[in-house]
């Protein structure tokens, strides 16, 4: 769960002769100079009897007069090394893209969606501020007025667009006007395809796409492609220069008009700033689809949750000796999704309460339902689903204020907010905790008119990004939402799949239950097999599947075989019993 | 130009040697990178575990790529043969793999997208478990020939056993054959007695190219009398030799093999059958001294004496005890060619000992390993040649078997 395993060819010795010297150069060159490029030779293949065992870069670790010693780094290893310390938004994404403005988007025909999203905080901290008068009712019910400072663009965003990003109007999305926010959001399938294509890897099998709901996932971002378009004129200004003690003339571009409109944009601004490894691993640990990197530079995206119930491949006839059993693990799985700290819906008010699982009561739908709970226990925790907030019934201090801010305190028992949700999902009762971490999460608050996903609008409170204000850039974490095809809606639940962990349609029940049952109490096993070369090749290409011998079924974690001239050694397989 | 595929080496080949397929006709489109010729191996009769991934090789300067698919198709087979012998011939389709190949090409186009296309599938060809040495391959290559030409097209039996081999009168003598075309032949065993009279056994056999055929050659099992006593003369003649071949329209279709009966008394004949290098199963008669042995592998642990221990209860127990049958059996005196034929037996990875019960009425088939690692086969300064074979049963068991049972 913490790594993406790759193949390697270890302990390779190549004799020094006129053939190998022509490729690798003289061995003493390594001793004398020993630079990285000296010792790495891409495009190498290990084949035996025509079967391609591995392809990658041959790395020479030592050389003397008799032999070159090294190992073969697989193409996946090469990819990992290339991408170390790099981020996926730094890849050569498309630039100068023109926004395709339409009402509905589909992953079949489009690279991005443009769902309607409510974000009151988009323009916070940007541009000039104005003072508005707000009305309030005092203790006697009399309407009073008070001044409130607000960003000018926030006010325009509120007044003209109701705080809605990608607001629809007729057959298109509103894309002009002060405070307008238009954010295209790339489909996950497109992002995956492109990330790999840029490294000359290609997706072959795609269980993620085969899932009708999962293929509609897009990646949320907070980038606005609408920007002010300035009309300017060059004018001369006269001013007194105190250094030279005389009037001088300056030429400046004076803004004579501002209009807001959609500009061309680059996809890199729509991509979260995360390393490739964290992106792939995070996706695996969120949706439980694993990426299997093949020797032919193709990738199979495999539904890992389907493996425990799949038909096993029988390799009993090759089994030799006896199984060696390890120590069975007994752990509690804790699924931890990174909280988007920049989203006020969740943000800085999130606290890990997973060590207080026993204090949690059943969640309630609304705050009114919370208040309706009779006789709660002191310390009881409850999640209010509508607000995505967790409250604790506790001894608290009520502090009230009058209009001149005089305080009044009382000791009370009441429900007090302790954290936003959701909490890490946990499976099992064991004391030992095994964490499954992911960078991925989803948006947390949705307004669904009539409860319909077709009319669902997500809510966020997150500062936005705009091209001309990169100094105020606010990163966003990878968050996935379902696009509702042929609508402008975005939802956390589609086709019976919910992107939150709990619940009968939640990620755990739908994506993790079968695998977790196996993983929580996995029993490590080790066995030896006398495979012919062709079967090694077959198993290598199907290593993600379930296998069986007469003793039972197992999944493979690692397999190791020693090859020699005209010799294929016994294969050692480490795995877990199913 | 369209991609074309050519299977080199004939329509039946041995999986232990390179099985080469040439793909040609490809060329990289302008602006493309990473151009490769592809080859997919298709298991027609689903008898192989095949990875679902095609292989790709960049073409050489002639636009061709040679793929060796032997590693993909060389898989163990569950060998079998008929014993006891009940029929003159048996056909096996499970020992022959039917394969097709399909060529294609792939490249990354100027937009960075992977493009793959495939040509038509080849016609079906067959593979047999086995192989010949590198030296033999080199000899054939130099002569411009190959296994298919030398054995299949030439209609030879699949064996390297010597012509004129001496066999025991009760030996299950076998020859194996794969035809180059579907046809009907006459299986003929010509038997010659020591008074130069003859008799023959013939039967018609239909052959197809997707099967391998086992021919049981010993006239004893073809209901040919091995000894005949003249009613008038009272003289008994014995069958001296027999020639085996396949005929078509009374003309030799296959090559011909001669066997001589070794009528010398042997108190307890043993036989070894083994998978030979080129797909058949040969048989060897061991007419020399035989020694039965037994080795034991066990662990012993101490067990404290219990308070209620009786006189029958041990304080040293053997939780693990495995026995293995082994034998030292001499080949008996053999000719030079017979001794050299033993090399195929020694290197073979599947061998069986036919072990007689006490009354010698039934033979048991026992999978074995031969432990000889350094064997003197022929000393040319000597006229007599024999070898002690150190044989172990290919099983360790905590149970023995009673050889004195009737069946």
C-alpha cells in the first residue's frame, strides 16, 4: 500500500570480451570516471529462449578485467527515477486551449467537464475591498445596520453569479462579467491516459473505465480561466523628478477599459501539484484499482477488490516441497484520506478523532435532529451529515454579547463543534493499526434539489486561482467528483457508488470490503515451484491474479527465479493465503 | 507493404530448440518513433498457459524481425504410453501442440499516441516436446536442413535407437511417428524365424498431422507366435528378428527398423522406458544383475516417559520417516550402438522402470531418476560393454508396497 512494486534483474554478470566491450566500453573507464551516464545503458532486454523476461536500463555497478556486474532496472524503475522530485503539473500538458462552452460535457467526447460549483470564497484576498451595509436583528427584533468589508469581486460574484462557478445560462455557461468564474475540470480518465502517454506508456486493460460510474470521475480544481482583458492606450505623463530637479515625461499604458472574458488556458493549471508516485498510489489507495506495469510498456488498471472472488489459476502441477507459513497479521485497517486544508468546508477545523471511535453515536441528518436527541451521554460524538460537522455533548461555557460587545457567560451542557468530517474509516477491532493513506478525497458538501444527483451542486469554500495573480496561488489537493452526464451537475454518488467511505454505497462497501477481509488477516506464505520458462512468463503477466495449489488459494506478492545458460532455476513465490 | 509472417523450420518443430518466426514487410511511418514488429502466439487447442501479451522487436535494416517462440510454448506434457500392451497402435493428440501466430506492428505516432495493427493469422503448425543438441542444430543448419525435413518430411520414426537393437521377447518395443500429411498406411511387422521362414502382421492405420502415434512392435503382443513347433518335424523354430515399417500401396512409407530377439536366459528382466529427445518414448532392456535397495530418511526425537507409559511405548520417536526404493541394475552386455543409445536415456528427464512382481506376471510402472553422473559407456579396447545403473524411485514415501501381490 506504500509502494508501487516493480521488477528487477539482479546479479547480472557479463563477461568482458570484444563484443561486450563494444557496447559498454573498457572496464577501466568505470573505475576512472564512474559518472551516472557512463554506467547506464537503456534499451536492454533480458531474454531466454526468445521469452522477454525484462526490459529496461542496464546499470553497471562494477567492472573489472573479467566481467561487468550490474542489474537491470525495469522501465517502471526508470519512470520512477525520472519522476522523482517532480510533480505531475510540471509535465508538458496542453497549452493555449480554447474553452469549449456548452451546457453538458461527457467523458466520451470531452477532455474536461465544467460542472456548476458553489464557492463563496473564490475571490477572498484578491483585489480591492469595499464596505457594505449589512442588516441584522437585535435582541428586541429591531432591524439594525452594520458595516462589513468584502472584496469587490466577491460582491460581484455574489450579485451576478450567486457564487456559482460555471453557472449555466440557457445553452451555455456564463463566461463574461466582473467576478465571473469558469473552471474546466479534467476527467480522471483523460489525466491518466495523458500522464502515461507523455512517458510513452499506454493503458491496455482498464477496469476503472469499465465501471460506468467511475469513468465519470473528474478532478476538481480552483482555477479560473476568466480574466480581465484590459483595453489600454499609451499616454504621456509629466511629473517632477526630485533627483534631477526638473519635470520629466514618462510613457505609460493607461487602462481605459476592462472587460472580463475567457482566455486560453493551459491544462497544467487544472492539475494538482503532487508527485506522480503519490498520484498513482493515492488513486490505488482511494478507489482500490491498481496499476500493473507490463514489460511491453502497457498498463493494466485492475480492480483489486475483485481479486479475492476471482477464478484462480491452477499451478499445482508445478509445486515442489512444502509451503512455509508466516505469522498471520491481525490489524485494524485505517483508511486516511488527506484533508483539503484550503477548503473552509473541511479545512483547518478537521481533527483526527479516530481514537475516540467508541464515543461515536449514529450520525444524524440535520442539526435539528441532533438537538432532538434526548439525554445524550457526556462525551458523545455525533456527525451531522448535512453540515459535515462532528459535535460533542459536553460541559461548555456559553458566551453571549450585546450590541456593544458586553459578554455574558453561563455553564451549560450542549452540543459543541469539535471537528469537520469525515473521519478516517476503520475496519476491524485489532489494536495494531495499519494505515492506508491517500492524497485523494472528494468534495464534502452537496446541495441536491429534491435529493436528486441530477440537480446536485457541490459546495466548497476555497480561495481560487487566476492567471494574473499567481503570487496569490493556492494549491489544491486531488479531489474526485462524479460528473453527471448530460447535465451540469456534479455529485459524490453515482451508479450506486459514493465517494465517501461509510454507508452501503460507500467506498468501503463497494470498493474495499472483499479485499480488506483478505488483507486484514493475511497469512504470509512462501513456496517453491518448478516452472518452465513459458509458465514464468505467463505468471509474470498475470501476477495480480489469484492462484491455487491443492492446498488452497493465494495471491502473489513477489516471485524470484534464477536464470543461467540453459537453466531455469526453481521459482520462489512469496504471497498471502486467501 | 503488408506485414507478412513466415514460420521457419517446417510445420512441426521441437519446443526445446529455437522455433523461429520471421516477420517482415513493416516500415516505420514518417514522424513515428519506437516502431516495432509484433508477434502474437495463439494456442489453437488451449493446451498451453499463454501470456496474453504479444512480443515486439524493432526490425533490422531489412525491415525484418526474427522471433523465437520456443520459450513460450515449451511446457511440460503429461506423457503416457500403453502398458500393458493391448493394441498395435495408439494415437495421442494431447502430446502435440497446435499453434498459430499473428504478426503486427506498433509505433508511437507524431501525436504521441500508440498505434497497433495486426495482419492475418498464419496457418496452423505443430510443436512437439523435445529438442536436439546445439551441435546437431549446427550440423543441420550447415546442411540447409532441419528437424522437420530430417524426420517428418522424411517419414522417419521419432527415435535415435540403434537399428538392429536386441530386445527381450517380452519387451514392450515401441516406435513413435508423426505424419507429414493426413493419410492411411499399413502398419507392417515382418517376422523371420530362425529357419528363415517368415510371417507378417499388418493392419491399416489412419494418420493425421495433429497426433503422434505409438506403434507397439513386439510380435508377441501382435498375436504372432514366437515359437512354432512343426507338427511333422517336431522341430521348434523361434522368431529371430522382426522388421517394422509403415507401407503405402505395398511400398515403404516410413523408414524401417529391425529388432533382434535376445533369447539368452534372463532370470529377472527389467525394462526402462524414457522420453527420448525428439518426442518419442524408447525402451531399453536391462538383462544384467539387479539389486533392490532401500534408503531411509528420518528424524528422531526424544519423548519424556509418561506416567502411564507401558512397555510398548517408546521414548525415542520418529515423527518423520521416508523411504525410497532404489536399485542397481546392470544393463547386460550390449553392443556399442546400444551403449551409446543409453545417453538419451541418461539425459532424459522422464523415465520409468518396469518392475516385475515376484512371479513375474505383472510389471509395475515406476517413475525413476538415474543417479549415474559419470558413466563409462564404451571402452574400445574391450569387446564387452555394460553399465551399472544407479536408479532411485522418483518418490519418497512413508509407506512401502508389497511386491509379492499378484496384481
